[in-house]
């Protein structure tokens, strides 16, 4: 198993990419802390992992609150004896354009999407350094860190910053044996995608068709495909990879 004897914390681990990663990491031998604001879905993921023979616990975590992040990381240490992997995955989407984005919208996106990643890196690194055995941190950026779009102004800003922060953290933590990488997903078929379309589009089915038409592969990615990319970056197989922004977007940013 690729993560045997490793302890992983996954933020946003209740649904979508985070849930797929939690199940996959556990299947590959990791002991997993599912950290999320959605308690019901988080406990369902823990039960799913346990039913398959894995080990996991749920940590109530609003990543916009520094103490919640610290608590989730400490729960890994208290429950499983250490911390080897942090997958900074939780985020919110704001579909508004620059002209429509309020100060409050922007501040919330910065706090939840970007500051949480910074705090997660800092606090996980402190624990990993104290353990003295290095570690791996994976951040969820986006293809929107690479290309623009008419909307998603605040989301673009946070994801671009995450990609840059990933490179800086990789350099800063290299001496401690801590690798820091990011994945840049394209359009992924998750509950969040469909919920966003349903709440913002007059015709959700037509909006999904428009998104689909933009995909070079003529399909959306799956949460499981992105989880596999995160698994690689978190695993010893990527021991010579740090500061990387791994694009998994079905070719969206190259056409």
C-alpha cells in the first residue's frame, strides 16, 4: 500500500474531491482525519472507510477559523500518533465577476480559500518538524490559477495565490524534509459544481452543456481522478517532487 503507516488530514474531506481522497488514502493504508464543516457527510465518510477496513475519524473544522485547523491537525497526533500528510482541499466558490464581487465576498474567499491553506501549511509544518520525520503537504489550486474567465474573480485570486504560496512553502520547508505541492483541477463533476450551477444559472442543464462544450475531452473530470493525483503527490513515489503545480484538467489550459 502506497501510504502504509501514514497519518493524513484532509480538509473538505466530507464531499467531492476531499471525500474521494479520504476513501482512497485510507484504502492505500493511511489513517485519515476527515476535517469538514459538514458533520453528517463527514461521519458518513468515516463509516464508509471503517466498513472497508480502514481507520478514520471525523474532525469538525471550519477552515476559515484558525483554531479549527489547529484542532484537526492535533487530532491526528492525539488519535493516530503523528502527522505525515496534509491535503489542504477545502474551499468555496464565488461565481461573481469583478464588478459584482463585494468587499465581503472577496474577504470571505480570501479567508476560507487562501488563509486556510497558509495556516494549514504553517501548523502542519510545525508538527512535522517537531516529529523530525518530514512530511508531505498537498494544496488544491485550480486551472483558474492559470487561465482567466469572465466570472469567479475572487476564486481566481485565491487559487493563483495558492499556486504561488505552494512554490514559496516548498522552498521554505525543504530543509525540514517537507514537500509541498499543489494540484490544479479543471472542471470536476462534484456536488459542488452541480450545486453552483443550480443556484446561479437560469437553466442549469443548459449551463452544464456549455461547460461541457469547453472541455477538450468532452467530459468532466471525476473526483476520483483528482484524488489519484493528490495520492501521487502525497506518496513516497513523489519523493523528488516539490513546488509543483500538477495540472489535471483534461487539456483545458493547453487549448
